[in-house]
């Protein structure tokens, strides 16, 4: 039907909401596919313009998504760091006072208690 096409601001708002849902759901595939859609939407918004209220709403939604992206990036970095440290060839032990002693080479031997 004619006249049902979304305005540029409606399109960008919809895309940002879809991005928000994908971020909350951890849908990384969807997030990757959205980049060109968002780029086209923002280009159309630049070309067609929008009201101050629409731009303010878009700015808030984009900032919300940016905070989620930053938090997700920090979480991935922390998980990567944790995985790397858990694969370390060094063993960390603790003495009776709870002080850690790192740097002892780990061996593939296990100790068994009899």
C-alpha cells in the first residue's frame, strides 16, 4: 500500500530497537548483519532529516546500545583473559597464610591420596 513507508527516523529507531534486542539476547550473527542496514538508515536520516524530538530519541537509543556494546566488549575481554590465564603453563599455589606463589611450572602429573 502507498503511504505506509516508514520515515527515516522511524526506520532508524526500529533498527536501533532491533539492535538492542539482539544485544540483550547475545545474537552476534544478527548484530553483524545489521551494520549495513544501520549505515543505510543513518544515511537516509542524514538525507531526509528529522525533527529535534526524533533525533533526541535516536541519540538516546544509540547511546543505550553503545553502553551495551561497551559492556559486552569488556565482558569478552575479561573472559578471554580468564581463559588465557587458566591455560597458563604455570601453577599458582598458596601457603598457609593464604599468600599466592606463582611461577611454579605445572606438570602433567597428578597426586593421588591413599
